């Protein structure tokens, strides 16, 4: 299977890098600080959502802003302690792409996203973060904003995601979707193509865009 695209849009956590251990560690500390029980915390989906959405689901509205700032600080401070690792294939795949043909689209804040990306040597020319949008994934707004920043029709964009919410956002934006089975099992992911991680793919840059193929 070959997918033709003019722009490639990547989620970050679970797609380019893994920060699951850091997320679990920091959010559990955060929940303890705010008196959230394990049962309450266990009912909330963390992955692929903004911190503001998660905090608003668990806490009174008057403390949400303070709580969001606290979890951001905890997660940023955790980065130097091994809070992020590159996923297989990330460096090689991104390294084969021109800087103006791809973007990172994340539910994390810009400060946190940049800290995690910088820690593993990824420097995207275009980054869409939580504070850039009014509606996060699964709303299509983040991916539509990235397409607009790159000057590409959404129909000619490919979204790379590991989370169902992000895949829904990509489909709602009218984009081709590629799911990476890094945090969910393959049968849980609804996408045009499902692979294990980016090491399963190759990219060929042409005059008309990028051809993405599954490695034999």
C-alpha cells in the first residue's frame, strides 16, 4: 500500500516519543496533591486529551487553572529524569522529510511538547499545541490548523496517531489516517492503515509530495 500526501501531521506522545511512564508518574502525584481518589482517577481517560480537559473533569472550576499549571510543571521537570524516549523509526522517518512538509500536532502544552521534543533532538518547524486551539482532539481543529499553517489542503494531509481520539480528529478533518499500535492494540484502532510504529514505513519525497509505503 502506498499513500500519497503533500503534508504529514504527527501526534507526539505515543507516536513519535513515549512518555507513558512519565505521564503515569506525574499525574498520580498530581491526583494525590489534589485529593483525587484512585477510583476517581481511574475513570478518566488521560491519553490524547489536554490537561485542561482532564482537570475540568476532576476538579472544581475555580482550581482548574492552578491545577493545569501544576501538572505542566511536574511533567516538564520529569523530562530530564528519563521522562521521554524516542519510539522506533521516528528519527529515520522524520529525517527523510523536508521541514516544510510535516508538523507535530499535540494535546500537550507548547512548553511541555517542546521540552519532550528537545530532549530527543526533534525540532519541528511547525508545532500545534493545546493553547493554539479552542477545541482539542477528537475535534478536527488541531489538524485543520496544522494543514493551514503548512499551506496544504486537508484532503492532501496524512495524520499519524496512536490514540482513537486523535484518529477521529484526523478523519473529521478529511485526512488520511495512519494508526500506530504503540499504546493501543491494532484492532482498537480505526484508520486507513495500521502499523506497529514508524519503523514499518518508508517515505519517498517527490516533486508532487511524499509517497508513504509499508516496508516489505
